[in-house]
C-alpha cells in the first residue's frame, strides 16, 4: 500500500472495520487461489515426471484433485477419502469377462503318465480342473470363389445348350465378390483404412491388386447404394432441426 492510499483512509472506526473485513476476505480468496494453483502445478508435475507404475508411491498422489474451495480437514478424514478413491480405482481396473457368445475351443492340458503316478505306486485320480480363458483372433482369410456354371444339352435334337445362370452380382464381370466389397468399404469408411494400405495388406496374402481397380470398384459400389442414400437424405430432411459436425473432415 502506497502513501497516497494511506492518506486517503477514512477516520471513522466503523468504516475502517468494514474495510478490514473486506481485505481479510480478499486475502483469504487469494490464499485459496494460490493453494489451488500449487496443487494443479504439483499434479501436472506428477503426471509428467512420476513413474508410470501404479506400485510407485508418487502414483498415489494422482488421486488427489484440486478443488474449487480449499477446506481444512482432519488427517484421518483425508486418509479415508484417499483410501476410498484408491479402492474405486482398483475396481475399475478389473478385467471384463469375455462374451459368452464367442465360440470356445477347448485345449486340454493333462499330466503325463509318469506325473500321474503317486510316490506310493498308485495312480492319481482326477478331482477337478482349472479353467483359464484367452482371447484369440484369426486374421482375415483371403480365398477365391470359383463359380462353375454347368451346361446341359439334349444331343438327340438340334436344341442349343443351356447354361446355369450366375446369381446377381453387385459389379458384373468383376473379380471381386460382394463380401470383398463389403470388407473394403467397411475398412475404408468405418475404420479409416485407406485403399493403398488395404492393397499392402492384400500383398501380405500374396494378392497383387491394383489400387486404381479398387478405387473404381468402390465408386461402383457407391453408385449401387445411391438410392439408399437418397432415402436417408429425405428422411433426415423431414426433421425440423438438424445437428451436424462442422469440422472439415
């Protein structure tokens, strides 16, 4: 406080008391902000420099968060709060059970005949089993659909041969099936996997497929679903309000 502010102080005691109370409130608020900033600085340093293992002591500091108001608590109360947060964090970190809808392949691990023999010379009996499940995945299988159209003719007359018809194809005379198109389109638009990367994936399976052919087939597939896109657009425009993501993507 400079000399000018001191000279301008009121001489009334009640007014001075009121100014003093306001000053104390302001000091208390500033002290609160200082404690919050210190706590945020400590948390930022802990996140950046503390060990990543949850077994380290500094990791426990990450459960504390800077609050909007700083209050004084009894030490045992703070300990109970931190313990509750740690237990909640441990519960959230548990394993989720594997879905029952997935097929199961049983792999039996048995003892050898020598291990089944007891020291007394008798054979041990099976009393139970321990089950441990692991998630497994089979990479995409690339295969060729070989369409064989059988031909028939009646040789005792001059009738022309009759050949079995192919089922309707999404792209006539194309080397790719409807399942292949669905896989490529889903990978590109749902999984954000560009076509050139999909070509590299096919090369790992021994398939050298040109990217320009893949591009033309994706365009042709887009033309096939254009009527569905038109119906979706008409349905969307029926709503009075539309919400959209205004990013450039």
